[in-house]
């Protein structure tokens, strides 16, 4: 479905193509309503307005000419829809990656805070151990207990270090981001190419449609219709 509304449109046009399951409309809101009133069920129909006079065409050959004239534009619209879908997919992946990156950053902050806390505790224990070792009456068992506490803190610090991002993980994350950016750039290039092609095809189709409508009026297959 391609509907372009312009409240000041001097002319109007609507093609209901049941064979291709498409609708093309260019004109005012009033044109859309008038064209729909002329259509019976899901029939293929060509409706157009020139100034204050509307016409309706049900001739199969004329409708086929209109269908052929606008087929490239319909194909371009489908390709643009495919590109939009791929862009949406990439945006979704990038959003998930950004969310995951935020979660990892928060985790890293928590790990860094815990590691700082443990290192402070270890420093305090080591200071206390040094002071305790110089006091008379302190047994080796007392010192071993403090050494055990220091080792427990060291083990937890090493565990936290292992849970940090590895360079390989960071590299893979960066590679994925670069690949998505490359795909996005390629899609933008394809979109620009299609937009240029669409402008060219639209001009060609409009010229062909003008000839077609003139022929339809001249041959009498374009029947006057009420605007209401």
C-alpha cells in the first residue's frame, strides 16, 4: 500500500490492484474516499480525477497497463521494506549489546569496589600481623590463623580478577560492533541507491500513466464518476 495525501492536489489517482494485492493512491483525502466508493469488493480498479471531474476504469487491458507502469515502483517499495526490516534487526542487536555492555560495566564496578575493599582488609591484617609478631607471648598458632585470613582474602581477590573481562572478550565485542556498523553502512548505501531509482521510476511511471489516462478517455473506457 502506497498512499500519498496532498490536500491541494490538482489531480488524483488510485489503482486497486487485486492481482498484485497492492493499492496506489496519490491525491486528497476526498479522492481516497471517492475511489473506495467506486470499488466493488476486492475488484481491480483504476480511478482518477482531473480537476473537478473523476473517472473510473474497469477495463482489464487498461488496468494491466497501469499495473505494468507501476510494477517497478512496487518492487522498489518491497526492497525498501526488506532494508527497513534488516535495519530494525541490526538496531535490535545493537540495543541488546548496549544493554549487555551496561550490565557488564555495572558488574565490573561492583567487582572493582569489592576488590578495593578486600585489598584494604588485607593491608590491615598484614599490619596487625606485623605488630602481633613483635609482641611477647604470641604463639605460632596465632600467627598462622592471621596468615590463613590473609590467604583467604588473596584467594577472593584472585577470583574477582578471573571474573573480569578478558582481552579476547573485549576484542570479540568490538568485532561484532564493527560488523554491525559495516552492515548498517551497506544498507544505507542500498537505500540511497533505491531512492534515486525510485525518483527515476516515478517520473517514468507518471508520464506513462498520463498517456494511459488520455487513451482511456479517448477510447471511452474511462467512465465519468461522481465525486460527492
